[in-house]
C-alpha cells in the first residue's frame, strides 16, 4: 500500500484554491497518482466532501512513516502558496488546465477567455452554486434566445444570436466548474448533453418559424433530423458505456477502444472537418450570421449537418449489419 506523507507550513494547506482547500486538492491528486493512504502532519480537517482514500492526521513535526512518499500539501500547480499573489497564480494556472484536451477550435481560441473567468469567479462563491445550476441557467438563456428568434425581426434575431453564444460559453463553464471542484455526476452529464441538443434544435426550428414560408418547414426538418441522430447516438452510447457521454460514440470507421483524444487529434484532417459540426464552432457562426442579418444560414447549416449525419447514420448501421 503506497502511503503519501503530506507536509505543510502553518495553515497554508487550508487555503481555498478554486473553491477547494489545498489539502483536499492534494489528497485527490495523489490518489489519482496511485496513492492508497495519506498521512497529514497537521491538526485534523473536515473535507467538504468524502475523500477517495483514507487520511490519518498526526501532530506537526512528526516524522514521515517509513517508506512513505513525501509531498507538500501547500503546493498547487507547482506553486507554493506563500502569499496571496502566489495563491492567485496557482488558482489561475489550475483553472487554465480545466479545459478538455479535445475541445473545439472556438472554445480553444475564444470562448475560454470568458468561460474560465466566470468559472474562477463562481469557484470563489458558495458551494451551493453547482455546475447543474449553471447548466439550468444556460438552458434558460437558450430557450429565451429561441423565443426571440421566432419573432423574425432583425433586432430580435441579432439578440437571439448573442444569447445563444452566451449559452455556449456557459456550456463550457459548467464542465470547467465540475472538474475544478470535483463535482461530477451522471445527472450533470445527461443534463449537459441533452440541454445542448434541446436548445440547438429549438433554435433552428424557431429561426425557421420566424423567417416564415419554406424556411419554417426547412427549419423543422433540420431539427427533426438532428433529433433522430441525437436519440440514436444516445441509445448507442448508453448501451455500450451506460453513460450519456456523446463523445464516447464511435462511427464504423473508428475503433470502439479508440480514445476521445485520438478521435479528435488536431493533426487529423477529420478533426477539422468535424469542427463544422462541433457546437462551439457552429454556435459562434450562427451568432455572426444573426448579427449580420443572415439568419437563413442557421437553417441552411442545420439542414446540411442534419442531412450529413442522417446519411452517415444510415451507412453506419448498414456497415454494422453487414459485419454481423
């Protein structure tokens, strides 16, 4: 059994970094590295939530157990928490590492500059504000955007596009906050993914409705096609993994054991082609065209993506049926 001995200076280990004490964060880090037990040289502490491995508290100055690996409890992201400036540097460095390794291009280049600052601000608030609360707020904003888009005038559609982009940014915040505070849950995963599909498809349909004529039927067709693909994807992923992680879906030309990082490797041309169907990318484009007065692009783009995905889905199941 690997034991880690955590040392500290004064009460630095009790300082909050990203809404979690340095002590709790370090315990979770060493547990992830394979440690099975922690001995902490400090007065007993009560963590905000259950820790993954047992912790034994010993008096400050106690020698490390024989064979134990010695670590600092007051060093986060490689920065020792000697003062407030160091704490702020460690917190920001930590938050900058909360993005997904397989995030889309708009998230990687633009959205993080806003989302991570919101995440940092929220992390310092009460733990009562959870990632699920952020998701619900994002859903509400997305629905409001769709309602405004249905009005059909330039002003309403332009505002709707901006609100949808805000929804997309908050869609990053809930995941960043969950990873930063270790507030993962299956409910949160399902809520996050389902909310994206609900908001996007509703937005396409409502833009079409606002434009009227043939566009309302094209918008409805695009939304229905996307719903069909989403439902099929969720069922396939749930049967294989028991989760709602849509990134776990694999097309027939991808190995079932291929990791998400490999699927979205930025060196692959398919990754860049997929970007046109990544939410952060198309929502940003939708905002631009709505503000520029070309909302027809939203319906046309949604229809193209729906058509391509439906065709791929038919081919996907045809190939699997042939393989069997």
